[in-house]
C-alpha cells in the first residue's frame, strides 16, 4: 500500500518526548555510561577468584564500594550492593528485625513508606510478627509525637521512615525521628532513594537503602548500609557466603559493570547536586504555581517548601488518572501517577490515601539533569487543554 505512511512519517509528527519520571528511574548519567562500557571490558570476571582477571574485578568492586561509602559518609565495610533497591529494602527490614528478635517482634513504620517496605512488613507479619503504621498529616509528614509514642512502645525491634516521599516529595523530620528512636533504643531504617545523590540525608539512622537508577546509575543495583554495631541477620544468610559479605555484595555473583557505573554516577550526581537542586526547585515552584492557576479543581499535593527538589504532584478532579497519563504520553510527556490502579492492587495510591488527598487524575512530575526549561514550559502550556478535553469527554463542562 503505497499510500500508507512509514515509521519515518509517523516520527515526523510525534512531539519530542519529555521524560518527567525520574522518581521512577533517571536517565543514565553520561559519566555512568562511559564507566559501564569500560567495566564491560575490564570487570567481567568473578571478583571472588584469585587469578589475574578476577583480581582486577575485585579492585574495581573495592573502588566502587569505597566511592559509595565516601559519598554517603560511612565506612566501607558498612556498604553492601544488592540486586536492586527493592532487594535492599527487604534485606534491611527483615534483617534488622531478625537481628533483634530477642528484643521484640514489632515493626513500626510510617503510613507512606514505599511499597517495598510495606511488602516486607507483610512478610514479617505472616511469620508471626507485628507491624504498626504511624499516620501522616495532609502534607504527608509524620507527627513527631505519634512517632515517638510508636517507637517507644514495648516490643519494637525496628522502625522505618522514608527520607522523603517518593510520590509527593515531602521531606520527613529525620533528625527528630532518629532522636526518638535513639531514646527508645530502637534502630532506624531509612529508605533514602529519593534524596541520595540530590540532598544530604540527616544522620542518626542505623540502616539505609538506596537505588542507583534514581540518581542516574543503571538499574539492577541497590545499596544497603548497615552501621557498625547494629544487630543484623539478613534473609537468606545461609546462602550468603562470608567472602561475598566481606566484599560487599551478594548473595550470588555481582553485576560488576553496573556497580561500577552506579558508583561513578553517584559521585557525578553529588558534584552537580547543589546546582541541580536549585534549578529543579525553581522549575517545580513554577509548576506548582501555574498548574494551580490554569487548571480548575486541582489539588497540589505535598509540602510546598520542605521537600525533595525534583518532585511535584497534583490531582485533577473529574479526570481518570490512567486516561490522563495516556493523553500526556501522546503529547510527548512521560509522567507517573499515584492513582493508577494496577491489576495486582486494584486500589489507588496508599500514600495519597494516608494523606487524605485527592487521588483522581493524579500526576507526578519528577525532573532530572536533562529536563529543560522548554520542556517544562511546553508541559504547562498543554496540560490545561488536555485536562479540559478529558473532562469534556466525561461530560464535565463549565468548570
């Protein structure tokens, strides 16, 4: 059919794609790309062996571990690389609880933890433990008094608090939370994936997790930090050899090229962090102001000031979240939504639910180093019309 346009013709009419979902995964940092390619040639061997290629692989692994430790301000032996951020969280939660099983079986956590924490909590409960959820306010922040009461209760073995919400960006009062945990003698596990590589994480925690793909590293690399002296008995420890633990990976062979690239990306991201935080915060402020002014019946969610610099979330009444995401994608905007139901849960975001926030037509925009002023401006120009069209299709007019 000669009249049928080919792929090139379609591409001519497709808008430039603006990727605005770095809270899920940031594009690979250029420095990480170079390191990954180099490590594929030089770091493919098993670092646990003794021959020349293996010793070179071990050197690369040790250097990557030292770089991550330096960026996080911790000792090298405290750093372990895991299969991904979710794996790091599961090991932190279950390992922290198992290490203190003689103290108690209660796991205290905020109501807006990442689903990886909540799934680990469910696993703990299924094994006979107990989990206590601490509520948050409309901004998505825990109440320090409620947190203190929860971690001070009898039998609490571990507490978990996300550093900043992955859905709405609100920063948590980590210093106050850590002080309450210290006073109660309870280790604090912090999911810092949102902040690592962007902002410093307040001290006082006992365990910390992060995900390389959030800071511009490759997928498949998580980071678990367990401070010296913390009682820790990770799941699957029987299959986790002592050499693997000592080297900071496992169980199983590590993806060394990805680990090297992750370490390089973290160092590069931290070098750019101050400037990027300022630039992204200004863009987020513009989005918050313009969306509120140009889209009727919209709720901007999360703290306007004390937050991660790159995340902004808003909800549009009378609009289906998935329909809005698809419409934005067709116009060249890749965003996420906390209200998109999945086949596994069939329910809206637990974070928005815990905040008492509107979950209809929810959009999360998260920026990265390649996000441009022009992309944000085009998003702000097109969003009101897209929302109006969807409302008109649903029979909602005159707003």
